[in-house]
C-alpha cells in the first residue's frame, strides 16, 4: 500500500531559493510546517535556532530544547523544528540570553539581536480591515494574527507595533508621505528610506511608493515597502547578523 500524506523531509537542493543556506553541506534540512507564514517567506524554527546558537546544536539537543519549552517565538513556546518563522518574528532562546528579530536582507531573512527593552515588541503589517459583530474594527496582520482596534484608523499597508504575546497596541506607522519605509525584497532589501509619494493603483498598475533610499531614489510596489515609523523607526533595526 502506498504512503499517504506528504514527505516529512526536505532536501537542501529543493529548499526555496530565498533561503540563505548551504546547499551541499548535508542532504536534508528541516521541513517547514503549515503556519502563519508561507514556506518561501520563512525559515523552519530549527534552522533559526541553530544559526543563532553560540554552538552548533546536535539534532537531539535541539529537539530536547524545543520539547522542554526552551525556545519562544513571539513570547510563546514552540515545540516543532518545522514551525515557520517569518518577517519581524521574535525568537528567544533563554540559554543564549538573547532575543532575535528576523529582518530582510538581499540574501533573505536573517536574525538580528534585539536591543535591550524591545524583546517583547513586534512590528506587524496590516493586510486586511473588516467590521465584525458589534461594529468593531478587526485588522488582519501579515503573520496571521487578528486584533480588534476601534479608533486606530489604520488601513491595509500601514503597520502596528504590538507587545507580544498580549497583543497590546503600543504604536503605529502609516504608509504615507513623510513616513520611514523598509524595503522587503530584492537588492535593496533591508534599506530604510523616506517615503516621498504614494501613488494610487489602477486597473493595470498596482499601488506604488516613491522612496528615497541610501542607494538612490526608487519607485517600488507598495506591497514591498513596510512602514516602520515617522521621524525614526518604532523599533531598533540594526544590521542583521550573517
């Protein structure tokens, strides 16, 4: 009888091109599970923990850490090596004494050490806005979570700063002229710049953003620009570690 269901292994050569990993160091790599991020926009948790550890954990050591609740993602225990970790997710390993935030770079998402005092702050992009029972406003965010936010006045494309895991709103940033934006993909990924103009979309052209970057002015689709603040970023965004 044939095997039912998908494979529980992933070959390194078949991993998404967006993953910044060695393709020939070994045959297999952790396979991501269904979760808040797509496979191409995330890394398996096991891969992230091994990359930020001061030593290369053995598989049995890594599994022990996860099964005993020693790894947190956005303040919650995660016990699967394949749990998908994506943009701006916070990964904490108490044994390492630090928290890391996933930031975009031209090579893909890379963990960057979070400044002291920000280990519970996460920036999320608004993807959807709806009105639910009772006339309350509900926002759907880029990492799959939903929040009620009457009076926030946000629109899709804006971002909100949350305290995790409580999901308390502590700040927001608008996708508008004068705001600071971060590029998410491509050769300019990770660069910050001042938004000069937001052009409305048409039937044949998507919404575009003119932004002044260190590498020069650019016009980029709005879905690839993440607002991170006004005069300065809402969170500390340092240089991601390689």
